[in-house]
């Protein structure tokens, strides 16, 4: 269990260091072009997900996401106790990753975001993004489990662009990004609504694919 929790902590740390760090770098280099900045944030995020899942999948399952952990809890593939520890490790890892990104780019260590991300369109986007992520994992788990790292990386790369929220799809990521007043940030007061929608989407996706795949 210690190895599994450390893998979840370290994996989520690298995920957030990449999301926030690439967001800072992209914004600094884009010269005010938001589309270029988003592209510079998207590609590293999709790429690191492939790498991290390949690295850690045989240790912890490479969840790095409470919504994914919830899906496997519903499927009875992880215990309630273990899932709670996973979520704590993921949140701690995500916040640590943000702090490391800030140190790398000489940003204030704790810098709560003022980036507004709220409203019906954003919540719908987070539902779609999270549903799609869980669906990608469960669908590939049934048909081609070896493809999951690449499918997840590609899905998130796409979802950055087809959702108005830029696809957080992860409560741990959402919480951590509240600590970063950068391109990737989210106003902390808008975090709870995102998390509720993400968890609901994870439940709906899990039940949908249980029926669809006749498990």
C-alpha cells in the first residue's frame, strides 16, 4: 500500500507540475496569443499522461484522479479504505506539483487563482470531459487494456479543445489548480461546483459502461 500511495502522490505531482508549468511557459512565450498558449499547455499535458500511466499502472493502477478512483470503487476493484487513501495522496501530490511548478518559474509559492471558471457551460463541459475520460478508461479496459495510456493522453488532448472548461476532469487537479494564479488556474470559490459535476459524471459513466459492456 505504501508503494501504491507513493505512486499516486508522485504521479499526480508530475501531472500538476506539467499542467501548471507548461501553462506558465506557454503564456510567457505566446506573446498574448491565447490559442498558442492553450496549445502549449495541451500537448505537454496529453504527453505526460501517457508517460505517467505507462510508468505507474502496474504499481497503483495510475489513477491520479479521484473520479477514476471512484469509478473503480463502484466496480468493487478497490476498497473504500484504499480509495480514501488514494484520494488523499492524489490531492497532496497535486498541490505539491503546483508548488514545484511555481518554484521552477519563480512564481509566488502560494498564489490563489483569480481565473473565473463558472457557469452552466463550464459545468456541462466538466460533465462531458469527465464522462468521456472515465468512458475511455473503462471502454479500453474491456477491449484493449494495453492502449489505455495512449487513449487517455489523446482524449485529454482533444478535450482541452472541445470543452469550454479546457477539461479539468479531475477533482485533485481542480483543487490544486486553485492554488495557482496562472494560465491553468481556477478561482478557489469555483472549485466545489467543478468537483461535484466531475464526481457525478464519473458515477454516470461507470454505470453506463457497466450496462453497455454487460459486466
